[in-house]
C-alpha cells in the first residue's frame, strides 16, 4: 500500500483517494432520523428565501448559514463523521462554517471553482489538505438532479481550467444567465460523484468542482461544512486566517449546543497576523 508523507502507517483506501484524487466517500454517515429532520428544516428555510435572493444566487442555489439549523452543532460533532475523519488520520479537526446549499427544481449548473482562499500559505501547493469540505446530500443524487462533478487530482496538479476561471463566487458568476461560459463547461477529465442521501463526500478545498443542472422536479440540497483537519500543523499566519473565518455561535442557542460547537470551533491564540484572503492559485 502507499504511505503518506511523514506518516509511518499504511494509507487506507479513502486516505489514498483523498490525497491522490482530492476526495473520498463514506457511506451511511447520517442517521435516518437526523436526516429526516435536516431535510425538513432545510426545505423550510430554502423555501422561505426571497425572490431577490434566488436571483442573486441563481447558479449556486440557496446559501443559508448552517447555524440556522437546530441540529447544526450535532452535525458538526456527528460521531460517525468524526470517526471517518479519524480514520484518515485527523483526530483533532476544527470547524469554521457551513451552508445549506439548495438547488431548486429546473435550476442551472454550478460553476467550476475551488474554495481555498489562502494561497499565500507556504504549503498551499503541498500534498496534504489544509481545509476539507464535508458534503451531506439530503437526497440521492444523479446527473438529472445536479450531482457533484470534480476534476480528480486538481487539488495539487496544474489543470488548464485553472487559468480560465473567474474568481469563484463573484457576484457575476452567482447571478449569470450565460451558461455558455467556460465556468459551466463539460471537461474531458471530469468525474461525476453520485451518492445516496446521508452519505458523506469529503474533499480537499483546492479541488476543482462544480455540479450538473437540477433538471428534476424536486429540490436538491447539500449541507456543506468546512473543517481544517490538522490546524495545529499549519503555518501560524494560516491558523490566524482560519480563525477569522469561524462562524459566530448564535446567542439564542441552548447553552449545551453552544458549548458543543465551541469544542470544535477553529481558534487561534497567537500573535501572528493573518495571511490575506487570496483565491488566486499561483502557477507551479
């Protein structure tokens, strides 16, 4: 088996997939009762979005702060997900934020992009992920309802697409109706990721990813959580940057839920200035 750099134990299949492809899958992570509650709350919140918001976020679908869910802290601290992270060698992950991203029926593709925004970090091009997305789809996904698509290996390897993309999540890309742009194109090296509701898609934030259009008659919702798998090992400027991204815990939450989320929230107590927000990947 392959070995991770600096790690003496063999890599399991998922860890090898994460480091080489940029993503891996874990099945049946969310318990069915929890899944039902997450689905009901997410649908209610997404349906309540104003038309102005739908126009603004036409290509992404709803972008609702995860803290609006009553189960937010429980999802962050989900034992099965933490066990999945530990199986990859990450036993002290730190959370920053998350979103309810819900694509309504008959909605367009999501544009190609990566999500890492600290490219001034000295290890930004290294093999080890500094930020991970944890995606929980609340329904089974397919090409018809807008499944995730990725370019395997693009988290570390230069890809022609990198030089063609506008900065991710710009107002222009969020609201555009021009789906002939390169950001929405089919790529020769793309792979579809179709999953069952309650599965976990775990990926490197540097991975180029997008979605197909939701051509079905139902919402297609994903809960995306951002974790930093080994924050203590990062450059202090990056740790400071990450801590600045951490969500604010709502004061109206029950105290036990506030305490639970605080346990996993990314913090930094040093004095090093945060590295700047920078989404522009430097050429190798």
